[in-house]
């Protein structure tokens, strides 16, 4: 039989086209029903989308996200190093910290810090020979924004610490041994050898953590954290236009998450250079 006479016939995936058509139809029907809903009020959404107080709420949301991620990542690196320490006391202390803050809901932690004054009415700090340095009501020292930063940062430390630890463990131990053989200190080895290589493993999940943190800032509305969700709740609490104002918040969160996703893509590509081949098309 002549091989050249054999004609390849591609497999027809009719089920995929039917499923895609049904999905498009369902999405179109949903969008049509959403647009025709009298409670959506597109005009109200447009009028509030770029209000100055809404933009300030967006700014506070971004600020909370940035500060919590910076503090959380810095603390996570310390916790991850302590988790890998040969000292059982340091290792146990880091484990207990991670266990506690991962084991309690973020909302509970936010409320706890927001109402810390109920547990400690005043914050007093002093030294034996100097005297009292700080003596203020807790509500003055721990404002709503401060409580939000504390809760978000500490919670992020616990989750990010395991991500960083996984990245550090992914680096071959021979790299550390070679660095020590060259006379590098443990701190230099961590900073110059281990962490740069671990970033390839750390960056993708940390990008997801950043996106999750952005959305988690909405929880600080329970303690009046002045973020986007707090502002939106304050507005619809007065005019009762709940759906349009929630849509405003949802549009802003979607826009911010989309920007972070684009940034995550480029950061991942930067740290992943030279480690991945061309992506194969999924058939």
C-alpha cells in the first residue's frame, strides 16, 4: 500500500462546539436579563463610578494592599527562615505563629484588632529608669486603618511564609554548600544565592496572594477602614441603591485585579526566563 495515498482526516469534536454554543447562549441570556433589570440602573452606576469619595476609597484599598503585602512578605521571609532553622525554639515559635494566624478567619482577626480597646482600654509603654513613654487610649493609637493594616499584614505573613518556605526548599542544597565553601555567610548565601533562585517558585503564588489581598481589603469595612467597600456601604446606606453601588465596587475590583494580573504575568516571565520551554498548545 502506498503511504502517500493515505489521507489523514482530522477528528471532528462536535461536542465541543455544542458546549461552546450553549455556554455563549447562557451568557448572552444572563447579560440580557442583567441589562433589562430595573434595579441595575446604569445611569446611577455611571454617576457614582468616578465620584471623588469613591476614588479615595480605591486609593485606600490600593494603599492597604501595598502596605500589607510589603509587611507580610518581609515577615514571611523571616518566618520561613525560622521554620527552617536548626534551633527548635525558633522553629516552634514560627510554627505557632503560622498555626494561629492561618487557623483563625481573617474577618475575626480584623474585628479583634478593630475592637482591641475593649480588651486593653489604654496602651501604656514605659521604661524602669525613664518612666512612661506612651499612655494613650487604644482607640487613638489603633485607628481603623491601623487595625486593618495589622490584621491584613499578620494574616499574610502566615500564608506567605509557607510559600516562601516552599521556594527555599526548592533550591538544591548543593547551592548552599557551594556558597559556604566560597566563604559566604548564611545571610549572604540567603540573599545572593538562595532567594534569587527561589523567586521562580515564589512569584506565581505570591501574585495570587496579592490579588487575594486586594479583595480581602473589602472585609475591613466591618471596622470602617475607609476603603472602597466602606465608602460604597456608606453611600447605599443613605440612598438605598444597593445593587448599583455594589456594581460600582465590583467594576473597580475587576479593573484593579485585571491590572495586577497583567503585572503578575510580566513578573513571572521575568523570573522564569531560561527555565521553561515554549508552551505547547492544549488540544
